[in-house]
């Protein structure tokens, strides 16, 4: 006798509607070692301080294995939070350890904000274009994502104020420093204007800052969280991925008390706490090693790589192309002239063993088919020059 099997229940709508990251799928296509890839937003692996991190892991495992291999508190390692608080305070944002929650990279911090704040149908304003995984995160939360008008300097405050009145958003998501994907930086005057809009109209700001310590030139800009009108409504996200090592999956979230408590509870439901041993090793590394000296080496290398990319673009791209000059970070934003499709051209580029990321997936609306993002961090200047030679062939 046979029995019939019922169909399984359907996946949740959010799982069916939110697509996979095109960037991750492109990276899978370009994993061959012969490919020179401008696609991934990855730090340079040869610049990791692997020896220093090994020493930190060895020390915490030798000195207190029973502690660092055990469960720990949701809020995070006290020594690590103290170290982050000290660095933020030194950059002009007074911070106490109890203002911070350690997260699984800043990506988890963004998910915790969405869990704590957003109901299905709530409006989130984003720069256009913006970080692709943020669009995924807000999509899973059921939010309605609305793009805010931008120009070469980022979000336009006057247009933002009009949009806030019309859409009544709960959250504004920004990457003020060396934005992903465009590499642009929001000037101080605009930061102040954005803070005033948030204070006047009553919305939260998620200020994502994974690249802020990768400045090659120019003066440091204060965080929006440090500006008085937005101080009580800004959640600042940071990460050790770009300054120490992404494989640690360590980030942090700084928030006003009520939001911080809600994010702590959301994290308890998500994963209880971030890896105890990784947190302890990171804290030990910060105590025993000079992170700023390490960052000087990283910035010097990245500056040379950025310059090699910028120096070669004019001879690579078709006439009429434009691009920016980021003062730090990891990305250059390119616009090809009308009639060029960066997504279609990528298939040809891969046959020449070179790759980039098309810009279209980063847009919440009104995607530009000729836009593309180029990362300059993972190849030497000589490799970048060779990659541009290959890229020139597809145009």
C-alpha cells in the first residue's frame, strides 16, 4: 500500500521575494586565480597581520582557555568594548563601553536595527545607490525602501527634507565615509543638515562606517552621531573587517540606551552572543599591538592601488566615461556613456579574465545600466595595470 505525500508549506514571502546578492554570485564566477577582479569589496589578504593575530589567539587560549571557550554575555567582551570606546572617543565621539554591543560584523548590527525598529510596510530611506546587503536586510524586514536623491557629494539635504515630510520614514540609512558602492564622502555641512532633518522630523539614522579609518587624504569628518541634533537618534555601526580581518566577523553597534537594549534582546534571539574567543583575541591584539601603525601600512598600500586604477582609467574606458576620486575606502564609481550596459559587458570581460561589479543592483530605483563599481584593494598596482589592459579590450 502506498501513501500520498502532502506538499510542503511555501517559504515565507520575504524568502521568495528577496534575491541573492549578485556581488556574491559574481565572486563565485571570478574565483579562478587567473582572473584579475575589481569586483569584490575585499581587504587585501597579504596585508592581514596574521602573526599578530596568531599571537593574540595563542595568548588568550594559554592564559584563560576555560573563559574564552565558554558562553559569554550578549553585550560583548568588556575589554573589547572598552577598546572600541577608547578609539571612538579619540576620534571625537565620547563613548562608554556600556554604549556598545559587539556584533557578528556590522552586517549583523544592521539586521538587529531592522528587527528592533521596523514593522512590515515601514519606510526606510537610503542613498541611491547604496550598499546591496542593506537592501536585502530591509527587504527581509518587509520595509518599503525609498531612495533619497543624491549627487557627487551624497544625499541632498533639501531633497531629503521634502522626502521625509512626504514619506514619514522610520529610518534613514547612510554610509557617510567612502560609501559602498560609490566611494563618495558626505561633507560636514551636509552631515549637519541631515542631523537637523532627523532631529526636526523625528526619525532614526543608521550610520554605517566600516571604511572610516581607511582615509588616504584630507581631514577626518565627524560622525553624524557626534552632531547634537542627531545624537539621541543615531545608531553607529562599525567593523573590524576592513581594519583587522573580515574572517573574525567582529563588528559593533553604538546606540542610545533604549535602542541598544532592544538590539541586545534581538541578538539574544539571533545567536546569544558573538564568538567569545574571537572577541578575546581581538581585545588582546588591540592591547598588545599598534592598530594605527598597521592601518598606516594598509592605507599606504591602498592609496598606491587607488592611484594606479585612477591613472589607467582614461586609457581603458570609452570616451565620455566619468569616474570619481575617493579620498579613502575601497571603491571607485564609474559611469559609462549612454548606450553601454555594464551587466552585459561583464560576460565579455570574464572571458578576458577580468571582472568588475555592475552598478545596477545597488540602486533602490532608477538603476543606471552604465554604472559599475571597481574595487582597487586586492591587487598590486602592476596587477591593476594588467587588469585595465584586459578590460580595455571589451570596449
